[in-house]
C-alpha cells in the first residue's frame, strides 16, 4: 500500500484514484434524485445502491452522508441557507443545492476527513454537473459553512 489518495488514505498501487470521488458523486446523485422526486434520502439510496458496485469504504461514505441528510437534513439546510442568505434554497439550481447538501453532510458525518478535501471534491462535482458559475458559487458557500462547522481548518 502507498499513500496516494487525495485525502491521505493509502491506496493500492494501480488502484483508481477516484474511489472517494465516485462515492461523493453517488451521494450527490442520491441527494439530487431525492430533491427532484421528493422521496426521502434513505429510500432513494435503497433504490440506487443495488445498481452500484462499491468498495466498503465507498459504501461507508455514501451511507454516512445519506444518514446525516436523512436525520439532520434541517441542520444541513440551515447551514447552507445561513451561508447564502440572499438566495433561498428553493431558488438555487437543484445541482448546486444537492452538491452543497452532500458536502455539508460529509463535513458533519466525517470529522476525520479534512475540510479542504471535502470542499475541493464538492467544487469539482459542481463544475462537472452544474453551470459555469457553479464551482465558484459552491466554493463561496462551503467556505463559509466549513469555517462555522470546523473553525480553524481552513486557515
């Protein structure tokens, strides 16, 4: 094993470096689909998880994020809303809202994962699935949220 993953965890030589990114994208898809269908996060995850081949680490990340979204969704939305005071959540693009929710849930669920990694990954997902401005918007919002939830980590 060698340390090569972006979050400092060991990876096997030749392993795809995008393991956790894949899990984060799947968590984003769960949040996005749940947002559009108005189904619960846990129900959406149950419907999707059989379609995905995931490692135990990937499955754990998705389940941690979905668990926080399901049990503390109001706290997650409150943190996002406080950071984008001039934009009500329902006025945000569904992709941006879903990226923000999953990143905030990960910040809450996984205190051992450094905040800068969670933010960088969320920004990349926003750039991939959102508009041209999504990366910068998500960066600005999550920077504020992370500074509140994890003081000192972004200094």
